[in-house]
C-alpha cells in the first residue's frame, strides 16, 4: 500500500492529546476515523510527536498507509472532508517511500511557547497562550535560557512519567523574543523529553519575574533534580511548529 506523509495543523483544546486514549478523543483517533471514512479501513496514523492535552500544532507530521493510490491532493482533501468539524487540517499530503517513518526519520523538532504579558486578561487568547499579568523581562529570560543549550542531562526538566530511555538530550537552540505584549520562546532539538519545553518555560518565568538569574538556571540544570526547577507551564501556550527530515 502506498505510504503518505501528512503535515497537520490542529487546535489541541478539545483533545486529550495526540495519542489515542480511552478517556476521550485524541488527534490520532480523529485522523484514523477520517481514514476509515475515506478508505473503509482501520489505518494506523503514526505521528512525529505525542503532544499533550491542550497543546497545539502548526506543523505536526504523521504517516499512514492507504489501500488506494490517489493523488496527494486528493488524499488531503478527502481527509479534511472527513475531519469536519474537528479543528484539524491536513495542510499537505505527500507520497513517500515505505521506509519513511514520521517519528524515527525525524532529525529536528521545533516548538514555540507563547505568553501574553499584560495586566488585562487575554480574552482572545484563551486556550492559545499563557496569560501572565506581571511584567516579565524577556531579555533576561533569553540570556538565562542560553545555559540550557547543548548536550546535557535534562532530568531537572523531565516529567516523572517520561518514557524516554535517557534524560540526556541535545538542545540546539532556545530563543526568547518579545513583540509588544507577546513573548515567544522558541526551541529546536532532534527530540525532547516529556514536558521538557513546558518545564523550561516555568523555570524561565522565575527569571522573567526577577526571582532567578542565569546562574540559578545553570544550578537547576546541573542538579538533575526535577523538584528544584520551576513549575510546568500550562499546555495551552505550546505549539509544535515543525518537524524536519533529511
């Protein structure tokens, strides 16, 4: 059966996360239902990353094997028709070789975390950004974040339920920028630990608040102890922006 690579956008608000679960509708399950409606088979849709409940995607990637050799644009249009009214869109479908795997073939993943930093409530960004009322120093956050770049044991930023074989990862880039009331924290790496980005953000907020410095972030990293790092930032500010392949 031909294999198709799907580039997908979704609003994670109504879903229990990417992965199929018993406690509610997942993005994966909604896509597999669309495959069933299109091809009348139970096709396995495998994603590049397992986003949590409430986390969004601008460029999630998945692959699926289909029993019909339709043109790529026909596949995308058909799946989108069967996805309605879920807030999921197949932005692009591409025919790929059988050895392509959305998760294992990936060489880079990118995320952005969005903070609306103003006194007034962020009513139009509910479920799509973290509203922080007290002023944050984005420049200090960016400087402190550079202590995290490189290959490290990230146990201090790893969720207790993380299933990764090792806490050692290489963070290629982290940048904190501000445009008016919006603070964006962008990260790039081959792969991430469970909650790693959200735990970065919770820790960097302490820096933005003036409570911690770059030295404190370095101290937390070197401690390899989750209990001394900042809290896990809420899921609604996090977006999977892209997945790259060789």
